[in-house]
């Protein structure tokens, strides 16, 4: 929604907004827009009589502004619907989709194309470093890189958002079960992605990761298909050459031809796959290998993706958005690569609509097995989840301890900050994973280490 507001401003619209309390990085991104934003929802916020009301998918019937829109017969749209008609039809959409890696791959692809193709536009679902805003309109006729989410569009449109994005190129990074509040099983998610591929024109491209279940889509495309990954069967294939400092060089082939070599600024196997996707998109759109490699090498990253936010008493504190077992496992593995000599203490907030349930009970146990220690925060809004369905943090702790991983669960956030502060060692890597504010944990840790340095993730007190 922040990115959409930025595009509307560039298009010459007057923009105002309403939202609930925000936490970084969204709070900073909203402030940077320089528009009037009401905190909280009220019918009076619509008294300026806007021409169109863009309703985010977090809102539903009963919200006072939603009810006012309906009662006053105001024109309303979802953000994907507005993007389709006002941005994407005039451009060459490149939709980056998949269960994992969307934000990083979108930001990296936009960064690479920005170096070699003037007029490129983008919409990134996160705070991409190196760009002043998370979206740019770009020029008509130029590529437009957009993060394509499979989550539903709005309370009045339950289709996946990416079904509005009319892609010329669609990247699918991975397919796994997620969003248990929207999809009942993996089959429903597969159907959504099959529908995405039906929208690609015959001369377009479906670019599928060959290393995971995304490959099943190969037989469902009506366009040209290419694959990418670390497996030998991939059309765009890479071999990883690791170095002692954690840096990895990729030697890349396109089918049987050696394409070149580059050194990503990112860490972890999953980010090597994301890098390959960006390379394949840029090469398909006509960029040369040397320009692509140079852009990949200096990509500054995305906030809340293995971001160091505090260094104190010899310890390193890292923030990451991981909230699915696969993402947690890959994030821990990437942190091991980046900081191989440190004791890895994983701190996790069960917050997403799937991880607050016991749907991933076993998968979470496996995901945390690569950590030296695990601290589990309270289940977000746990009181609203029936006991039979709620994530069993005590059972998760018990099984982790049996497997040799030190673990404990906490009923509140302040004791987590206190425990970490009292037990932190000068060789510790404290990896905090949450797709929300984690109850203010970041600010609590900064207060515990006032002389520490790093990125401030708690500028608004979250």
C-alpha cells in the first residue's frame, strides 16, 4: 500500500491515507511519503470525498471507513486492480512470485535493470536499500518489476493478488503451503499459480525455479518456459564457489554455454537462487553479462533480511523477516555462512497466520535444528486460537532439547530481552526472526545496550 501510494503521487494524484499503528520499516516508509495519514479508521477521514478509495486486504466489513465507502457509494478498488489499469497495462510487467524470496528477488531484479535499462519501474513489498522509495512509476513501454503475492486481494476479491498483474515475464521462486487462513491445502495454492501462468502471452516467459516444487508448473504454461537453479537440469544453472570469509562466487551457465561469473553481495543458498532469477530476467530483457554482474555485485540488500541492527559487547544482533519453516531454515543456514564462528541464538516470534497454529509443528522443529539455541516468543494473539489448533511452544522446546538444541519458550517479550542481555557472550550471533514488531523487542535490546551501534529499527518505539 505504501508503494502504491508512491506510484499514485508520481502519477499526479492527491493522496491521503488511514492505517493502524505502524512499526519499522513501514512506519519510516509512510513518513517518507510526505502525505497526510490518519492513525485509526473513521468515516470522517473520507470527508474530503476522494475520486477513488484503494482498500487494502487487511480491511473487512465492519471497519468504519469500509462501511462509509459502501454507504456513500464511493468508487473503491483493490490496490492490484488499480495497478493493473493505471500502471501495468502501459508497461511490460515482470511479476516476481513464489512462497519465498519475492521481496529480495524483486529488489535485486529492479536494481539490476535500473543499471542497464532507463525508465524501469518497480514495486517492492519491502524497504529496498539503494532506492529512495519502494516504488517508481518508470516510463510507459519499459519493464515494470512487481512483487506478486499469492495472498488474497481484498475483502471483496478473494483471488490472489498476482492474478491482476498481467505479466510478460513471471518468475516463480518456490511453491509451498502457506497462508493457512486463505488456502486449505497445497493444491489450492498450486491452482492459483496455474492461473497466473495462463495470463502470460505466448511470446512471454515463465521462469521457474528448478530446485523445488515450482518446477511442477512447467507443464501448465502456455508461454515459453525456462528454469533456473543449482540443479544440473536447470536452463540457468550455477555452481557455487565458497571462500573462507563466507563470500560465494557463482559460475553461471545458460543451457550448455558458460554465461559468466559473479560475486553476489548476499549470503545463503536461497539467495544464490534469487540471484539466478534476476540474472535470467535481465538477460532475457537484453542486458549484457558484464553489466548484470556489476549490478549484482553491489546490490545493497533489503531491510529486515539478515540486517545487522545492533553490535554490542562483541555480540552481533541480526533482524530477519523469516516466518515460514523453510525461510527460517534457510535464514539460519545463511547466517551460519555469514558468521561461521559465532554461537547462533535464534529468537522467533510465531506471528503469521500459519505459524501461530500447529500446522507446522514438526517443520519448525526441523527448521531450528541448525541453531545452537532457540528462544520462542509468545504466540501472537494466541488467546484467540483454540488450544487444539495453537502452536505448542512447550512441545517444540521439549523436542528441540531432546535433539540437542538448547531451547525455551517465553510467555512475554520483556523476559526475552532480559534473558538475552544477561546471557549474551562476545561471540554470539542473536538472530531475531519475526514478520512483525515482536512486541518492541528491538527497542528493549537497544535500551539494554545503549552504547551499541547499528541500524535503528525502533525509531517509532516499536
